[in-house]
C-alpha cells in the first residue's frame, strides 16, 4: 500500500468546527501523540455524522451544576468514513494534559455499526497520521493514559494490537518507493513551529489546563443524541 491508497481508503470528509467557536482554542500545538477514544454512545444513529454535527453546532455538555464544559477533537471515525473537525496542529479539548500534545480521535460504537470496520478505519487513520507527522507507536495512547478514564472502552483490552496494526501499515507505506507524481499526496498538514503562547505555557505562564471529568463521555453522549437522525 502506498500513501495515496492509504489516504483514499479513509473516505475522509472535512467538516471543520467554525473558527471562533467556543470549543475551538485557536492555539497551535506540535502534535507528538495520538489519543484514541470511544464515544461511549451505543444509541442507533450516533455515528460520525451525528458527532460531527454535535461538535460543530453545540460543542459542549452541561454538568449537573449547570456549568458548560466545551469539548472538541480532531477526527471522528465510524464504519463508513472519517470526518476531520480541526487542523491537526490546533489544540482540542478531549484528554486533560493530553490536549497540549495530542491529536484526538473518537471511534463510534453505535448500535448497528460494523465495529471491526470502524476499528480498521481508525487504524488506517492512525497509520496515516504516524506517517505524515512522524509519530512513534509508543506515542499512540488510550485516553486512559492521560486521565485514568476507562476509554476507549472497546479497545482497552486489545490496544497493543490496534497500535501494532497501525504501525505495520505505516512501515509499509514508508517502505513503498513513492513515484515523483505522488509526492504531494498528503491529507494532513505538517505541524508548524509552536506559537508564542505554547512557548509561554511551557514556562508555566499559560491558561489553566482544562479539567477532564470522568463522566465526560456519558454527558457528551446525551448531548450528541439531540443530533441523532
Ligand atoms: Zn475518551
């Protein structure tokens, strides 16, 4: 498999969160990690399209206290497509300390999904990101590694195998001698140097880390269901 074939196999759609939305930080990161989530939403219709509408049109959930928590991530994957919501070098809000250094991927798990196909599509997306952004397999992490949350709930017991499959595809793509005509085939932009505010953050000057709540996925699931067809 070459890089172009890998990219085409994703069925990638671009549905960006509007600039200026409250769940868009607008802050540049250099992504060094990939964080994998499951949506924890098993309702029929809670697919990538429903999550795309949620993250673009609402982008928050409400705590029992009434406080709104904004959320965002870079990609949603189901058995039919990948939807991209943010530039890979923009900080999203999905994994506590992982926000500052990682790309967030949500894998759907709704009733009726072909879960094996969704997981395989996510493995291909991870392979493409590992390839384009030079991310090591050790830096593909479950949400749990950042916050302790039991996520991705369907993949925790087989996470090493998930990463191995992505790594194998990434190596295969790297080993393929790319014809000159395909050298521009890249879906994912290379990271830019850290913006000044990221440098300031590393000096301890930046805004507070977003707090990650254990009930987060469940509350997001309730909010997403407003967008289920
Ligand atoms: Zn998660």
